[in-house]
C-alpha cells in the first residue's frame, strides 16, 4: 500500500557561523503569506539546466496522484527517462490524456529541462514526475513532483514556475532528513518566528520548503533580489539560514 505523503503550494548577508543562536529582530508575525510569490527572478528560464536527455520508454501502467479527483489513479502512462549531468535520473510519467507519445514527449521535455535548473540537493530524491492536464496546485513528496499543466501556465505567467518547483522539490528531498531534526527544531525555536503564514500554519509540513527558497535567494541569488527582501529574510529566520549553511547542500548548477 502506498501511504499518501503529499504537499502543495497554497494558491493564495548574514555570515555569522558561531555556535550561539542569532537573535532575530522581526515583528511578531510572519512577514509574508507565502514565499514562492516574492520574486520571479530567483531562478529564470535563461539559467543553466543540468538536463541532458529524454528517452521514450513506452506505455505502461503507473499509479499517479491526480488532484482533479483527489486520489491515486492507475493509467497506461507514457514513460520517459530523463537524465542530468550530475548523474541523476528521473522517470517522467505523462497521463495518456496527452493522446500520443509525441505530445507526451513535448510536455515531458519542457518540465525535465525546468527541473534541471534546480540544485542537485533538491533533485537527489526525486524519482518520478507525474504530469496531468488541469489547473490544480503542484505537489511534492513521495519522492515525486506532481504537475498539472494548466497551473503550470499560470505559474509561468507569474514568472514563478522554477520557484514553485524549488518549494515542491524541498518536500521530496529535504523534509525527511530535516523537518523534524533536532537542529531544525532548535533553529525554529531560536528564531521565534516564521517566514510566512503558510509555514506558521504548517510548521512541520511547510517550514522547510517555505524557508529554503529564500535561503537559496539570499545565499546564491542575492544580486537578483531586493535589499529589503534579503534583510527581512535574514532578520526573520537567521537561525534557519545558519542551519542550512551547515548542511553544505550541493547547489549545482546554481553558483
């Protein structure tokens, strides 16, 4: 039996490396509602992708979660293997509603390339991608990324497709090791605040994903974000940022 562990995005420089917790100087509540909406330039479509190749395997039965019916469905999916230049591979499963392997490959290629812009540390535990039509939230967890192409179009229009994938891939590759770890819980307690109300309302389920995107921004894309966003992030979750620093995540192809 597959146990459903699934998360989704609701639609709605500090270099102190000492052992002592940093005291934040932030307002009582979270400064943001959700972090994927804050800056569309953290990762952009002109950034390098680790994606190398996509090969069609054939059509085979796969169990996939579909938000349009809010349950797992078993379908004869079009199957593609995507490879990346850091040695990782992902099986991309495309709903047969895309009619034929050629149309399925077009959509699989699009998202394989976008996912390749994420750092290795976020793709390392992503084993599969599920792609359906429909305008439903993306999802992460189950070593998987869930895509609904109608919603992807909206994310692209808003410029936050890659940022959304960062959030969801954090669920798949970071939550299990970090969300309930002693170090992370200590960082939460020391900060005394959350970066977003979404994280505050779901501290065990969403705090890692909500925080990691802004960690990536302040540590690796600080030239693309406003000084105010950087300052608020470092003031609100300094100990979480420090925790991420100590993990030495592989951020390739992001410098």
